[in-house]
C-alpha cells in the first residue's frame, strides 16, 4: 500500500505512534539514576608530593608555571633559558614582546614539570641579576585561601 491509500486520519495515527517511540536524550528512562550509578569512570588524579601539597602553588595542566617579573627589555629567551635550565627541565618559556617597540614587556612565564624544579628556581633566582636588572620570581598560580567555601544560594 502506498501513502495515497491511507486516509488522513490513519496517517495522523501513524505519525503519533512513531513519535511516541523516540527515546533520544536524557530522562526517558525511569531508572536513570540506577543505570548511571557507579559508572562515572576512572580519572587521573594529581599526585603531589608532600612539599607540593603543603605549598600554596597550584599546578597547571602540564606542570608548575613560575612568573618572572622585572625582566630587562633587551632580554631574549636564550638568556632566561641559560639561567633557569640549571634547576630542571623547562617545558615552555613565554616571553611576551611589545608590538609597538618590539622589546620585552618586562615579564616572562616559565613552566617546569615538577614542583621541586620550580621551587628550586624560585629559591635560587628570586633577586638574581639578569642583564644588570634584579628579577623577581614566584609561582604564577596559587591555591585559593580559605579552603572549602560554601556558595550562597
């Protein structure tokens, strides 16, 4: 039978029956919570050593980022790499330039893989002279103070 053989009323009944069967999306099952319980998956956790856990430093996605302030305007990545590579493997260096002048903006961000490497660089290079200018070194991201805060409703 073709569609022309059905009456309008029969066609409407066919459409309503087929629309009742669709079950896309959430909430179509009565036991949704039971079905989903215990299947959240296994996720990697951030395993900090004891020193990192007691510190206020916050780990980024791949490592610990330190912020270097008061960088001389004529400094280059090689200058920073030479002094910071002594304290561990550097994953990334960001040395932003001013578009108008082409000189360094005065700060840099350096990423280390482990907390110990980043802490050693901070301890030894904070106040160190780079191109006759004293640099300030600290963690770029810190944990929020106050711990577990409750949100207002």
